[in-house]
C-alpha cells in the first residue's frame, strides 16, 4: 500500500506545510481536508501510531514527523511533532520559502493565461518541469495542494481560477506571503479590494489590503454610507476589506475600546483585533472608518451583549478622535446582532 495514492495524502500535505509543533484538528476539520471519515475514526485505535499498519493513513503523520492522539470528548486529534536530528531533514520536511511559492504561482499563471485565451497546456508537463527545476525534493501531492491553495486565494480575491484546480483553503500561515506573491504576479499590488459578504473572501481581501497599506500607505478608504445587502441562506452585509485593513492599521496593535494590547498574534503575524461598527450595520450604520474601531474579543462582546454596552459605546465616542456618532436608521430585515 505504501506509495499508492490515497485520500489521506491531503492530510499529510497539510501537516507537512505546517510549522507548528502541535496541531489540533477536529474530525470535522479533518473531513474538510480529506473527505468523509469512516465510523472507526471515533476510536483511539484509528489514530494509533503503528507503522506498517493501515499505512496509507498512518504514514501521513508519521512520515511528516508527528504522533497522533485522539480526544474522544472533544472529537479532535492532536498531532505532536517528534523531534528529529537536523542532518536527517529532507526538502519535504522544511517549510515553504518564497522562492518555492513564487515558482508555483508562476506555473499557475501560465495555465491561467492559457485558459483565459482558450488554449490548452499540459498540466502534467508543467508540474514535472516545476518540480524538477524549482522544487527539488518536493512531492507531487504537495505541488498539487499548493496549486489548489492558489485557486482558493484567487477565488477569494474575485479572480477566476483554473478549472483543473479546485480551491482548497487549508493555507494557514502561508496566506499573507502567497497573497503578496499572487498580487505581484497578477500585477494587482496597487489594487483596492472590493467589498464582499463572504467571510473567507473578506478575510483574504483584508490580508491583501493590509499588506498594501503597510508597504505603501495611502489615503483613508471612503467605505460605504449605504451598506448593500446580499441574500444567500440569510441576509448578509457587503463589507469593505479596505475599511477593516485601515482600522486595524490605525489601532497599531491596541484595542481602541480598552486601550490594552491585542490578546495574541494571529498566524499571519497581525494582532488579533476584531473590527466593530459603533452604529451597527443592522441599525443603518455606515461601513466607514469613522464608525468602526478595532476591539479585543472581550470588548467586542461587551459592545454587543454587555449590560453597559450603551454607556461603553458613548465613552469610546467621547475619547477617540475621528469617530462619529451616526444616527440609528431603520433597515428592512436587519438582524440586530449583525456588525
């Protein structure tokens, strides 16, 4: 069985591309990576660290230097890295560098250009050439996984992706670097990101806007005074990633409500702060920087659910410069808990 293609290869690619010493994945998260799990996955034995037994599955973490342990209560698997000697490392054991990511993006752009022109290119030939010349030591599955990551980011940025590479969004801490490389190769480094109601797309577009602001600065975004809605399974507001990026940059790592440092740093290196509209969009508030603050999770929840949320909001408006107390307006079909 060893060496044969398996649906579990995607889990191995995910672990190989992660730099953390401990990775916790729920069974639901694992099923998003590899597809449906069998009923036995709810048993400890399924995740036992036994080599040469159910090799297609267990080699995914063992060959990537991890031991697995299952927590039945949380229905999650903890992958713990096994220390290895430095002289035993191969290229597949190492984190992806920018040169490798750029090689994948350039190969993808070749396919993308051909597809836009209605031409056909041999995907396998491009993959073999890229692996041989630019990615020595990388596995075919890792290359394919990275190409699908590029599809996911293009989709988030509103760019059509190559049909042969369905989007896969398990990108982790590589996202800021890969977004920057995509923006360079697609010549969109000065592009202002458009609004979206999709959370995944909004997060990716905010990463892109933040990178541009930190590199080149710029003028404050105008945002939207009349915030548009879109309908899917429920009503959602179309939010501006430029506003989110600007407010996060303005906060400089501190909650603009309590003025304390952000509680932790995100995987992409940014301080973890959430953008809150002081006059909620569901109350007719505009999606503009004068109506938004970067708040720590505690203050964000307090502004939504605290018994003193009204007085807390007023204290922020009195103290902070550049904010405005926008009037409440009726919004048809609004959910009062929406930001």
